[in-house]
C-alpha cells in the first residue's frame, strides 16, 4: 500500500511512501510522526491503522487544518 506524504508547497505534487518504509522508520526510531496529504482516502489511512495495531503498535491520527479553506488540511499520524 502506498500513501501520499503531505506536500511541502501547495501546488506541488505529493510524494509517495509505502508501508515497508514506515515499518523501517518505526523499527529504527521506535516511534514516528508522519504528515499525510489530503489526497489519501480515509479508507487507506484506516487500513494503515489496522496494520500497525495488529503488529502491537499504538496509532494516533488527527486532521490538521492550516488554513480557512475547506481543502487546506492534512493528516497527522503518530505511531509508537
């Protein structure tokens, strides 16, 4: 499964990251915080949550708004 990481500029295209890369980051540091782009489906983020909770990790996700427009948000994910 590939997910889109939050954009660094509003008009830039989001970069992709897969679950294997997130697993590596988690194994190296023990915890990870990743910001995902609004283009990800909520269903994919819930599948990501199920994956890490089934492995015994704690998963916290919230929506972060950075502007007043309806489409100015991203998802913040903490995995411990």
